[in-house]
C-alpha cells in the first residue's frame, strides 16, 4: 500500500506542475483535472478515507448550495467509478498472477546447492577442482563447471573463501528431472610439472594442466 500511495503522490505532483505551468490547452487541462480528481478519489478509497463528491469539472460540491438528492446522486456516481477502478486493477493483478503461474508451470526450474568442505586428496602440487552435472546415458555434461583452485598445502588458493565454497546449479527444468540418472562429477586437474617425479631442474616445467583424478556420485 505504501508503494502504491507513493506512486500516486508522484503522479499528482507531476500533474500539479503541469496545471500550474499554464501552458496546457483548455481541453487537455480539463482532461488532466479529471485524472487528478479520479486519482485522489481512488487514493482516498484504498486508504479508507471519506469520498469527496464533485461536479463534472472536478470541483467539490458545496453542500450549502447543492440539494441532498444531487449530493446523493453524485456520491453514487463517484462510488461506482472508484469501484470500477478497483475491480479493473484487481482483474489486472489476477491476470498477471495467472500468467506468472502458467509460465512457471510451463517452465519449472529447480536448483542444486553444493557446499565444498574439503578436498582430501594428496596431490603434491596446485590443483583445479571442477564440479559439474553429467548424464551417463547420453555421455555428456549438462551443466557448466564450478571451479575451485586448490593449493599444494591443502587449502583453497583464495584463502578468504575458506569454509565458504558454495555453488548453485540453476535452471534444472522438467527435462532434467525426467533423466533416468544424473551424476555429480568432480574432476581434479594437477597444475605444475609434467611429471611429479621430475627432479631435474634443467627439465623442470611449471603451469601444465594434467588430469589427476575423478570421482562421481
């Protein structure tokens, strides 16, 4: 309700500036005044305030100079207009909700949350740990890789992310749920020398990515 009222107040401020500018033609000025009064009446209604009855030009009717029957008829007309506006907005909101629900039902989305605690694997050098989802029947990966760089001392390269290695595999739809089997695959790639046993400094290489291990569930 606060957001709705705030939006209406912004509209009223803008329209008031246009009216006070004195640059609008008479027909546009008349239409704008009708919009202003309709907006005020609508705002009073949703805030449970009193309904102000007006004439065709949007001016407040003076009860001292207007008959009781005329006031009653004007009140009926104003109430009907406000109720029509409320029903219209309610219908629009329902249509939006229905469209959202239909869209969600047509394209359901699921997610898999992964929290990496530790890598218990003696590597001896820096490594890259890649996690992804795999369909063993189709022999293909169905997601992108979640990459964690692991140091040779057994800790994440980015030490600030220690105990905070989390990933979410999103946009898993109904097609993925119908798969007979989905495997969670973890690949370890060693980054360093060509051979771990290479101690000859003249042949020593560095920065090479070599497959080291794989695990799946």
